[in-house]
C-alpha cells in the first residue's frame, strides 16, 4: 500500500509545494484542497484517517492530545 499524506493547515506550504514539485510520485494532499482551515484538530485527524492518510503537522501544542485520543478510543473526539 502506498503511503498517502495530508498536510495540516498549519504546515509550511513551502514544504508541500517543494515536495509536490520534486517528488511527483508522493501523494500529498494540501489542506486547501479538503479544506481543513478552521477545523478542530480532532476533525482534521478524523478526515485524514477516513481517507487513509498520514497527517503532517507543525502543531505540537494540541495535536498530540487528539492523536492519543484517536489512537486509544478509535474515534476523534474534542
């Protein structure tokens, strides 16, 4: 199975653009294409999980809590 990635809205867009430019075979969906801007972290994780994507984020403040909750409960809850 090929890894598929989802950029969080806070991810530096230069990273996404560079990866899409130089690694054409990588499936990396932008936050704008979903759209994710303004969504709660738990919903962002749920969207990525539903689409079988690995979420890539710079959020070190709250995303870890939501990820742990999703990992333990199997559901993304606020």
